């Protein structure tokens, strides 16, 4: 079975980070979020994967190389238009589409199995959400057949609390319900056409972890959830003290801390990190590869991206610290 990662978006809600890098390349612990997605696809046996590219396309190509295929969009084609442009890649069987900012350990095998069992043209992964104002919510009948949608309703207006995860399984016949225009959106164009034509498509409720890291607050929350083990990710590193995981060789870990420095977990610390004298790190803390924390700095509930230098005596609380060389730091690691 084949899959597509949607990686062409601009990531406007993650600015200013996405002035520097494209959203799928934003690091979550030890690797870009899109790499976590590809690891998930590998674990569930997807044979070939394609990604659509538009914004900073070369950064994705250079990082992943021949691991996947690519299709560049000169002009953005929308959430569904980009998928149609790759129709020949999928062949004549069901295929999976997943957003390039999905931080999840969803059981994709179970999702595909339910799609085959229900026999509909599409299956949408959905999850219970606390605040419907942040999501498109999905309405369905007792058999799980989709009957409608609401876009970011208030709690009083919401007829469902199931948020659309942006993870889908489709049969190739889905393209029969696309408009002729090149720019096509699932929610505005394709799904309404399925409802209008009484075409069966269904939900698959996700019990596992899912977060779309579409905003800075969601990025922070998703990173800390991963750090606490609330989702299953492949993460480089060894636990050197309770809740403190350090990447790199064992010989490097002994040179990690400056004199009188203190780390209170949970924390993940990348390769070649330098922590100065008298530093206080209070978890959750994430220090990316090559980060440098100056003498006397104090950090709490913060993320320091790869290659970033935190000045001596700085105080960071609930921060995401980056610099203009984040991308170069990721390349050095890869």
C-alpha cells in the first residue's frame, strides 16, 4: 500500500519559525516531525511514500533524499488538489494521506483494515477533542457513516466532539468527485460532494495520541507530551538519571554539565550540547543538537532548537528558543 504526506503548506500559525524552515521540518525532540511520520509509515509497512512540496522544497528533498518520492507544486493546489496531482502514484488500490504536521502514534494498520471492512470510498481518522473551536468536527450515524461537518463550532453550537485528524484512507474513485478546478479542498469541495451524492464514507475513531502541532502552543504541548512518553516515538538517547534522556555517545555525556549545573526532568538533551556552570534546567526541557546554554542561565518548560545559543544568565520560562541557523543544524545531524 502507498501513502502521501502533505508537506506543501506555508505553516503561517508557526511563524516566525516557518520564516526559516517549512513546517514538516520543525524539530520534535531528535528529528523533524515529518521524519516521525515516515517512521510511523515504515512501522506499518507502507511500501512507497510521496510528498507534495512547495515552501522550501529543497530542504525536504535534501533531508530525506531517496527515502521517498516528491512532487513539486509551482502553485499551491489545496489539501485535495495536491493529492489528485499524485493520482498516478497511488495505482488502483486504496491509499493513505497524512498531514505533514501530524504528531501521532495512530494504528494505521487498524485504520486501513476498517476502511476495507466498511467498504466506503473514504475513511477519516477522528479523535475526541476538548475544544471544538480549534477543529473541523465530524458528524456521523450509529454505523459510523459520515453525515456532515462543522467548521470550528463553539461548544454551544457543536453537534459533535470528534475532530478531523487530517489522516485519510481513500479508494481511487474519490477523484471522480473532484471539481475541475486545479485548487481543491477536502472540506470545502470533496466531502460536500460525497454527501450531496449520497456516497458512503466513514469515521475511524483514534484512541492513540494525535496532535497536529499547527501552532506554537501545540508544538510546545506535543513536544512535551512526547518527552513524557504519552506517545510512542523512536527517540535517540539513554536515560542518565530519572526522566533525563541524553543523545550521543556515552563518553560525551560525562562532559555535558558545567560545574554546579542542575537538571530536573523530564528532559531530552541532544548531541554536542554544552551546558554552562551554574545552569538550572527545570523540566519539561528539550535542548536540540548543538545547543549551548550559557553560565548561570535558568530554563523552565522550554524548548531550545538545534544550534541555538542561550546567553549567560538568561531566564526562559515556557519559551521556544531558535536562531537563523536551525536548518543548518538539522543538516549537520542528518
